[in-house]
C-alpha cells in the first residue's frame, strides 16, 4: 500500500492548480476582510500611533450616528435612481439597437464608448459641463431654459451624479441585453404573431421572460456597483451640498481617511459589506419567482 | 569627577543609541513630503539638501516627495497608517493641532538655530508645553491683490473694495465655497472668529459673525462682486479686479499682462487686522532616522537657508523680517508693500482657524454653510445651524 495512490496524486495536482488563485484571494480578499473586522473592534489613532481594543464601542456609535443615517438615505436614493434609470435605459437602447437598420453599429459603438473612458477623466469633464455657465446650461439656454446650478442644489446634485454615472455605464448593460435579445429564438415571435399578439404583448410575454437571467445578472452588478460609487462623488460634489450626496462609501472615506477614525471607518465597511451581501442574497432568493429556468 | 561623569554619560548615550530599536546606523536616506511641485521651489530645496549631504556623508539621499496640496494631509496620514511614514513632513496650519497634540511629531527646539529669534505669534501653533514640534517655515499673510487696470482707487475698507469690484469680480482663489476658513481673512475685520481662543465655544452665531457673513452674502448675491458658487474667475490671468490671497502667490504674477499692486487687507468695522496662513515642517517620531531628520531640519531652517527660502516662503526670524532683506528675494513686491503686508502682517496677524479634529470640523461646517450660498438664504438661521452642528465636536476635545 503506497501513500501516493492515484486518487491522492490527482487531488494534489488539483490543489496545485487552484493554489495560485486561492493564495491570491487569501492574500488580497480574505485576510484584508478579516483585518477590517478586527480594526472595527479597535480605536486606531493613526497620528498618535495608538491601537486600542474597545470591543463593540464602534458598533454602538454606528447606532447613534445621525450622519450615518443621512448617508444611508442618500445611498438609498442614489442606488434606487441609478438602478431604475440604468436598467430601463439599457434595455430600451438594446431593443432599439437590435433592429436590423443601417447605422446601428455606429450607435452601439457610441453608447458603449463611455464605458472605456477613464472614470475620473469622464467625471472631470462633466464637472465642467455642469457648472452654472457650463455647456449643459448653454444648451438649455438655446431652448430658452434657464438651467440651475446643477452641483449646488440638493436635488439637482443627486440627479447630476446619477445621470453622469448612468451615461458612463449604461453601455455595458446595453451590450449584455443585446446579447440576450439576440439569443431569443425568432420562431417564438413568429408563432406569437400568428396567434395575434401585438408588439407589447410579444415583448412582455416572450422577450422579458427569455432575457430574465440577464436582467438578474445586470441588476446584481448594477446594485452592487451603485453602493460602491466613490470617484464621481469625490470629484463632482464632495458629498455636498450639505450632506445630500454623502453616500456610504464617501462617508466611510471621510471617517477613516479625513477624520483619522480608522476603527470607525472599518466598522462602516463591515456595515456596507452586510448590506451588499444581504441585497445580493435577497435577489438570489427572489430569482426563483421571476427568472426563467430557475423555479 | 566631572570627567568621570562625562564618561558615564557618554557610555550611557552610546548604549541607548545601540539598543534603541528604531535608530539606524550606516548610510541614511531621508524623505520629506511637500505639497509643492513647483520647479523653482524644488530646485532650491534640492540645493539646500545637496549642501547638507556634502557635509554629512552618512546621509546619502534626501528626497522631496511632492504630494498634491488637494488631499495632502489625507495622503500623508494614509502613508503613516500604512507604516510608510516620511522622515520629515510639511504640515498645514489647519492640521497643526492634530499633529502637535497627538505626539506624531518629535521635539525639535534643540535643533533649531537661534530659536529665540522666531516670532512668537508664528510659533504659537506649533508648540506644546514649551517645546517646539514643527518649524513654521512659511508664514504667509493674506493681502489684497488689486488689478490697477480695472480699479483706479485703492480701497481702504471692505465696503469700498466690494463697491469697486461690483460686476468686476473680487475673488478668493482658495475658497471655492469649500474652504470656509479662507473667509476668516474677511470676518476678522468684524472681530468675528470661528471659535473662542480655548476652542470650546462656537463663534458662528455671534453678532460679529452674522454681520460679517451678511456682508459676504450681499457681496455675492446683491452686489455681484464675489463670483457665485461654481463660477471660477482667475485673478492671475487678469479677469478680476481684486483677489484676497496669500503673499506667496505673488510669484504667479511674474508675467502678468496687467498692472497690479498689493495692499493690506481692507479695514472692517473693527479696524485694522491681519490674517496669516502657515505651514510647518516637522520630524515624524516614528521615522527610523528621526535623529538625522531633526539634524537636517536644523540645517534646512538655519538663518542662511531661511534667507534663501524667504523668496518663496515668508520667514519668521526677526533678523530676516525687514523690508531690505525681503526685497532682495521678492523683486516683484515693493519694499513698502513688504513692510505693510508681510512684516506688519506677520507680527500682528492671527493664524487662520485651526482646531483639534480640524478635518471633521471642516467638513461639518462646510456642509452646514452650504445653505448660505443661495440668494434667498437666511444668514442668521444658517449660522445658528452651524453652531448646533459643531457644538458636540468642539466639546469633545
């Protein structure tokens, strides 16, 4: 009986194959994640160099933090606005560009190109365009509309941040939807047509169910992405005016890196992690209800 | 006996030097974080460093690490948190209370040449219990730059300044409706302050502050003198009548295509006053080469090098604070302007507001002041709101 049975040798080879990926995620995902959990139980004064265990104090502060409540509200508005606008626009564009017409390739390229642009460069250009005398208001002026100071109004600032982000990323979801739409078998539409179904009915009863796995995928990606928006806020509004656009990630950054409360910052990241995990789990559970082939 | 004592002390010193876990022997390399990337500034810094290295062969490298001024302190503290602290660092006046009180900086008084001749109003911010924790290498008073092509008569009061620049722009280049502390250059003229001297009482709800801010609000929205939120006007390109800025900005006017002059800040209802912005350079206690870094800091700021640095960074040494010395290195500014704006400014000036936990206060005040920057704002109500928001922060210290 030798130690190196075929089975054991195969297992070892298998482990060796996954080792690089496993080590990578251990070093860059799991260990940092555990450390964030550990930091959240400590008071860490970076400047003074003190690191003191305080148990659940940071979590207690979480419950009594008014600014945190404001930032959760801002995050919810941002996420809701972004997800609804992004997904519906992406689907609309995908349906329009799925037609066999001349010029669709050009438009597909146009709508997808912002995805390839550097995020910060994109945001900086928009910051200039959204100034009171910027090109957005210049364009509105042509139609006789006196545009607002976009980035300084409570509501308009939030709307601006959402729209800038939607235009940046809508192309990605559009491409995913396009691929899904092209996978819908044409005979189904023909059969429905013969049965007398109109365009809307065909869309609702054939297209939507058949592309529902993609809708699930894009909605998970978009929701998770919307909770992690940072650069746009940092460049466009710095969380203002007031705290109207201080979303959770930006608040976390302020607490940890600007106010030097690294322990409390870590606590907020734990909260963010829980929120993202809960939302994803919820969507995953709900898929049985509405995603084709999943029930 | 005394020889024996000296021997024992030397032996002890040698022992501690060897056993000190952080001290490093052998060739040393120093890194100083700075927020300037200006070529002329860096050239001078490197010249001083080369001179020091020539006489100190154990120091093999002195590197000036430029970090953008925007987010400078955040980057610096992130480096410290990541265990990658520089040996020396420039520190902004607004971060001074945090850096000095936290124990992040090493004491340096013993290393500073002729420390007694430093102007007390300039070192106050960098001291704790009689010890100096950073050298105020740049103490730059605020003054009023006037575009003489656009304004014929120099204003003596704020009323005149706003009247003369109505529709022609009176700019505060660093304000941007974010850095509210710059407004102290105006509100000190009303005798207002962000908080009391001990830092415990909020000053935003005071009558003086309300009067001053009502004036500022009117200058923006009624008189159209100060450009509104989101509008950028560049004085240094000749697009504005006046600018409230620090003397160290005069360099930007070297190739100006318009006539300009520099005058002290206009008078407010409370008369004459001056406001200064400051920057210190300190040694990080956690640096492996803290001793060598402090030694270099002593050299960097000695009288001879301070005189060289004076062309960019106004000095705080009494011996250098005279119009003749300053004129040599500031060819753009006339001696009488240097006297009235720089020398008088440094000796009677108050430093821009700073407090422990400044960054949190900054953001909180910035957010609470945002409603003020609208044409129909209720100034008094907004300012009361600022105090309500920052009261817990001021009391926490």
